């Protein structure tokens, strides 16, 4: 059974007061429904360094859009290159442990946990020319907006990842966009998702995106259209 947001917050408070939950009492699980797919998820995206990384090297979370609609069936997500998938109904698909290196975000791979949020979103909301234009991608609906369920589930997952890394001796300090590390993912995850998820999570958890103009490799910086603090930074 899925755990509502208030239950997740209650469990976090219990752990803060009393330490780890007693054995037999399950950890609170984010999302409208939680699907642990780790045992059946494809390892093709994790084959390069399957032994994983240290928790101290797990320092960030990278947000993505799927740029299509994968839907609500858990098995459809098993081949996706990320640690966690979020459906438009708010289901959570847990595909890989957070201390495993998964090919999801170019230069972010070695240090971040990847979250894929289902949907095809414009790079700048309201501008169809900024949508993903790969001709091999089946376009379901141009100009989608994030659902409240997917936004809430993603925020819960971010808190869960930060808690889990901290419990294992690490510290998540960054919440970043795939765009920042890829020359081909300019719209990833898009302004609507960034404003709905990343900006409030930066404030709540003290996370950052590297600051004005920050990129890895040939990536693009976070533009003003995504974050009004970054005046003059073009999309």
C-alpha cells in the first residue's frame, strides 16, 4: 500500500528522534504507489561499474524528463537508465540502488542519483519550438505540464534520497539538470519541472545547481527562463 505524504514526514520525524526504525517496521515509501523493480530492472545502464560508488561520492541528484510517455506499467520502466522513475500518476519506480553508477546524465553519472519524470515537456513552457525534436521519438502530446501527483512524488523521492545518503555517511549537496552536462539535452528536464520541483527543493534542503553559468563538458547552464535569479543567461 502506498504511503501518503503525512506518513512519510511522520516517519522522518520518528527517525530524527529515535534513530533507525525498529526491524519489521517498513520505511515510509514515497509516491501514490511504490514499485521496487531493482531485482528485475535491466543492468545495461549499470554494467560499466556495477560495483557502485562510495556513499561519500554520491553528492547530487539529477532531474530528467523522459521526453515521451512511458505510462503506469512498472515493467515498462525496467530498461530506463535512471535510479528512480516517476509516472504522471505519481507512481515511483525504484530501479537501482542510489550508490550504483548508472548511465543517465553524461558527466553527472559518477556522482548523482538520476530521476526520470514521465512526460514530454517544452524546454521553455509555452514555446513548442523548445520541445524535444528527435524524429525517432513518438510525440504523445507537445506542451505537457507536470501533474501535481508527479511533482509531489518527485519531491518526496528527493527527500528520501537525501535521507538515505545521509544515513550511510554521505551528503547530497546538489540538485542539477541533465541539460547542464549534455549538448543534446538542452530541454532536460524543462522549465515547468525545474520551477515546480528543483527551485522549492533547493530552498527546502539547501541544495544548489552549481550557480550562475555552471556546466559540465558541453552542457548548457540553467537559463533565466528556468530561474529568474540568473538574469541574462540564455536558453
